[in-house]
C-alpha cells in the first residue's frame, strides 16, 4: 500500500532538513543535502528552520506640508523569533502537548531507547524534524507518536527517528516498505541505494542500507516496546552502528 511506503520517506526528509539546518548553524562545511526526489514542496528553507529573520525597518512618515521636519522617535525593534535552533537539547521526559484526534504526537520520552551519547558526542532531541514530518499525512496517519534525535561532530553524524506505529499498522510488509522508502529518501542524492544487508548489532537484528555515495541507513524493530528505530549515518566513526549497538530494547 503506497501510503504506508511514503511514511518513512517523510521521516527521513524531515531529518535531512534538520541536519542541514544544524550543520549550517554549527558551520559544518559538508551538510547533507536534501534529497531532491523526496523533499516536500512546502519544505522550509534552512533560514526558516533556524527561526532566523531580518528585523523589519520601520517606515518613517513624511513631514506635514509647511511644517519643520522633526526627528522621529527611536524605532522599537521587533521581538526576535522564539524558535530554538535545530539540535537544541530537550529533556526526554518532556510532556507531549495535546493534539487533535488522529494526529501524531511528539513524545521525547521515546528517545530513552537510544544511547545518551556516541563516542562522547551527545544525542540531542531534534524538535524541528518532528515538526516537518508531522505535516505529512502519511506519517501522521500511520504513526501514533514519534521523536527525532541527532548527534553531529564535524563530518561524523547520526540522525534517528523513534516511532510508535498506530495500533494494527505494523506488519512485516509495513516494516519492509518503511525501510525501502526510508533508504530511497536518504540515498536520493548520495548515488542511490547500492545494497542492503542484515546483521546482529548488540541485541538487535539490524537492517542496513548502503548508498553509492557512502551514507548508510539502519533499521531495527523493538518488538517488546512496539517501536521502530531508523537512522542514517555519515563519517568514519560509524555513529549509526554505535547508535544501534546502544539501543535499550
């Protein structure tokens, strides 16, 4: 069923957008590009994702005819946007805000299944990625709750989503479609999907996708918790494998 296939594409596109914004904010020179074949038309540019905007210059009213020009009062600056930069750390037990029936809920407590750090690099809650993914009908219609996280240090990074499917949605077919569409989205501008493999990492069966350009994807199903964990990773330190090895089933 194609609507289910597209749900993971929304998740990986949201992560790529967030990582690109985070890399720009941190001055990382090789930010992962947004896959052109997967990016939603309404995807916000990096400047929007970071919440940056140039303050408006107040217009000055012309002086009345025949009156001496007067010095205008000092302009009151517009308040700065309140959006936090992508990658801001948030407590994993933050309560999820109320949401309409049928809408996906952000639940940062799901990130407790991930390791707290990768080779000393903290794994941070990534709220912007959830905000992007939640606007996709396929994602919101098939996922009950989710949270996103990212760890980045120079050219080494891992970005992950932890998702709880809606009751009755998960099946082996759904999981296979999820992996396939996630891999297609992640490899969109990394040379395409070059291969797939299966391995035991830690206590989990992990499905690994390889892009021709070197990026890798990782997927695990935590059956006891009813959670999907998917991630993509770049860099010689293989943060993706470290993340999967540190999962708390």
